[in-house]
């Protein structure tokens, strides 16, 4: 359990601390896959860009006088296969990562909303007056907003 969550006062019980730790864990997983998705998005864009430049400089420019020569040069160049495989593999992995990012975002958001909905049950009595300390700590330390359900 993280030190910030572990060091919460006695008015936050262990079950609540565990829920907060779970939302932090899901947020970290979501952030990790979101960052990975962004990296592969740029790699995919770069690979298609380089392939476009390759096609333009090595195939279109030298053989632009004849469509049949362009087609022949395209088929005879062995680097086309490598560029196409790499580019579309990156694109395929990008779509897989996007699905994972959406899944982890949904899990994180559901758990965060559950904590918000159960807040009156988690902090009862005088603890209700001090819950803002937990909410501020979660926002400041982990960038998790427990004040509102909206993203």
C-alpha cells in the first residue's frame, strides 16, 4: 500500500484505504497503457510517413512517366514488403492497445465513481467533515478526482 494512503488518520478505515489503493493501481495501469498507446501511435504515423516518402522518392519520381513502370518498380522492390508488414503490424498493435486503454479507463472510472457514490457510507459521522483531506490528497498525489463523477 502506498505511504500516503497508509498514513491516513484513523477516521479512514482499512476497507476504504484498500479501495483507494485499488483506484490508484487502476489509474497507474490506465496511465501506463495510455502512454504506450501514444508512443505506438507516433511510431505508426512515422512508419506510414517514411513509407510514403520511400514510395515517392524510390518509385514515383524515377518512373513517373509511365504508370506501368511505376507498378513494375513497386512490385520489383523488395523493401515494400518490409515497410508494409512493419506499418500494418504497428497499426494492428495500436488498435489492440486502444482497446486495452478503453478497458482500463472504464475499470478505473467505474471504481472511482463507486468511491464517490459510497462516500457517505465510507466516511460516517465526524469523518464526513474530514473526507476533503483524503480527496485533496488523492487529487494532489495521484491526480484522481473524487469530488465529481465527470471525467
